[in-house]
C-alpha cells in the first residue's frame, strides 16, 4: 500500500507541475486581442483584419479587428484598455509619447512599438510643363494642398516650412487628393503632394493618359535630408520604377509609416509570439493584404531606428533573434 501511495503521490506531483507550466501557455494562446484600426476606406482596417485572422488561425491569440476614427482615437482606446493592439501613424505616435503638439503637456510614456505596418509615401505629383525642378521652385505656383485641417494640408505646411515657403506664398487650392490630380491633368494646378500606398489609382490614371503632362518628382538627396532633419517621424522611401505606367525610373521621396502599438504592460511572451507569427507568415500576410509588401514592415530597422518610442521587449527579443534589429 505504501508503494502504491508513493507512486500516486509522485504522479500527482508531476501532473500538478505540468499544469503549472502549461496553463500560462494556453492562457497566452487564448488571450483576447482587440485590434483598433481606422475607417474602412484606409489601409489600417484591411491590414488589421488580416492580422486578426493570422493570429487566430495560428493559435497565437484570439484576435479580432474593429474600425475607429484613426490614430488619435486609437491612442485613447489603448490607454483606456478598450483595445490592446492599435494602429497609429508615426507623427501621432511621437506626439503622444513625448507629450507635444496634439498631446502638449500630456505625454504617454507607456506606449511601445510592436511592429511597423504600412509605408505611406509622399508622391510629389507635378505638371511637366510647369518645369518644377526643386521644391523651392513651388513658391508662387498653383498648388493643391488639401482641405484646411486635414492631414494632407498639415503635411504640405510642414514640408513647405523646410524650404522657407508659407501657404500665403503659393496659390493654394483646398481640394481633395483625387480632385487635385484632375486639376493638374486639366492645367488648373501645377503640383500636389499625394499620400498613400503605391499605386494610387488617380495617379495611375493621370500617368497612363495619352499625351500625359503629369509626372512624379524625385527629391534630390539634399531635399530629403533637409526634410528628415526637421521631421523625425518621416522616413526616406523609394517608389520603384514600373509602379506606374510610364514611370521608368525609381523616384526618391519621403513619407510616414504606420505602426501597430501596445502598452508597456502588454505580456512579453505574447508580444514575442505575435511578431514571430507575422514574420514567419509574411508571404501569407502579403497575400491577405498587399500593404504588408513594403520595406517598413519587412525591414523594421529602417523606420524603428528613427522613432523616439521604445520597442516592446517581447517584439525586440524576436527582432534581435532573427537579426532584424541590433
């Protein structure tokens, strides 16, 4: 009887220890991930849907994605524990973390980068016959700058400031991006900075039109460095030759990047597994949503190293293991 009792006790001990070690793993796999994205018309929503499907199918987490009004609301959702993974574009992330601009005096030091997601190149669309050979040369020209208060308008203001241009120094046209490209095609405007994942349909149409007088201006190295020095949340980007019909050369530009972000109290092992699943299944993600086929996601060091916001320790551990970050 004594031997039987001892054997039972030992078996029970090992079962208890097995339960202790396995339970955290199971709870992490079943952790509920609420992804806040943006409106359905942008890139964050379909990108978030793809991510939720991947994480759920790979049994990394029980994930779902929902719409929101975008980056500013997402920071609030994250801080209020209404979502635990959210999309945020680079400038809003920097502002919120440091407590500047929109978040003046109200820093959020708890914010952490999980992963970059989508590059948003700034496409400097110009009318060929306007002979604009530098950004400084835009002064006095008819420029489509977007609606007042929009992100596009702010982008024009920030880039113009680098070259000593005020909005009052140009003939500003406050219409939307698609209408702006039409204005350039019809000779009613000289240039515009268009923002979005390449290719943008209105630009494709404009460049492919017979006898098109529209092209995309490639920034020179000095222009790029000047812009980046004053806007750390922007990154250098390249629009590859062939991205648009008739575009037979690479176009050098700048742009901003989106990030998936979490709080500093997000479980480290879960963060590690989420990022690992993303990169080990990068081809699947690119098929599910083409926006993931970009260097910001695939080569995160190119954009993470420009940001003042720390990478979450779990994500950092994975990136270092595979050589994506030093």
